C-alpha cells in the first residue's frame, strides 16, 4: 500500500481471527497484534509483532514482559497505563523505573517501544507526567473517547515535547482526525488531507489500537 495508513493498526483482539481479515488484503494496514498480559499463557509466537498491554500498574511490567520474551512473543512494544490520578507524574516515574529495570535484567528488549497511556486532561499534573515520559524517551498513548479538546490538546503537548504517541479507542473518525491534527500542528500550512502530509505526521502519530479490523479498514479507506 505504502500510503499514510500502512501498519497503522494495532489489532486489539490479538487473536488468530485476524488472519481471516488479513487474507482479504488488509495486511498492509496492520502493524502488530495486541496481547493482554492476562492472555499470555494462551498466546502463540509467530505472525505479527506483539504489542503487550499490561493490565496492572508499573510494578506489573517486568513479569509479563519477561514471560512474553520466554514464550517467543517479543514484545516489540509494551503499553502500561498511568493509574494514579492524584499523582500521575509520580506514577510515570515508577513506570520509567520499571522499564529501566526490565531492560537491565533482559526481560524487555532495548528496542521495545514503551507506550504510557494517559487518562486525564492535557493540563497541570498530567502534563508533568508527559514531561517524565518525554525525558525518558518513551511514547504516549492517547484515548480517543474523551471528546472535547483533550485529544488535540494531548497531540499538541506530545509534539511540543517531540514525543511520539499512539491512539486507542473505537472511533475511526477520531483516529483519522488525530492524524490530520498532527499534520496541521506539525506542518502549519500543509494540506492535512494530502497523503504525503499524513504520512509525514505518522512520524509522531504512530499507530491506533483498534477493536474492529473490518470497521477500521473500511473507515480509513472512506475517510483517508
């Protein structure tokens, strides 16, 4: 395909059912399969690169990462959410410490991308957390379902820190608009619907963890 949506989708169910859709010519859209840490015992190696989603906090990162590596699953990327609304910056520092430890002990590859998911507004203490993520050269994960100005605000905050990010949520229009917003903010004056401009925006807006492959591909084809 080679367009702006190549390898854009992180397939959220992470199951072998993805193969049915990929045989329909959708493979170019999919970059990885998402595996929850709770599903690791039943997951098999091979196929798409794995994006491991840690369902616990920072302290639960190293164990699942090590198990995934022992099972031959990689992972190529790991996602962990900030869960301490009262002190997200402190939470981010704990995530960074956990990542450093997991890399030092060989449970997480040095080139594995770590995405830190935020859930609050792009202001105050949550921006302090973004500072911690950026300083550690990790990535952010932004929710598409908050509405309002949160997504554009978070994109602006990420670009201001030159920090790459991924998306999660079910709304294909919101995902496409996030890439267009990235293009508008990063290259003011460029046409945000131009394929070349969108492709350049993918330097920062890396992937979208989507729950429905068919709906995502149909939406990207129609809106992109």
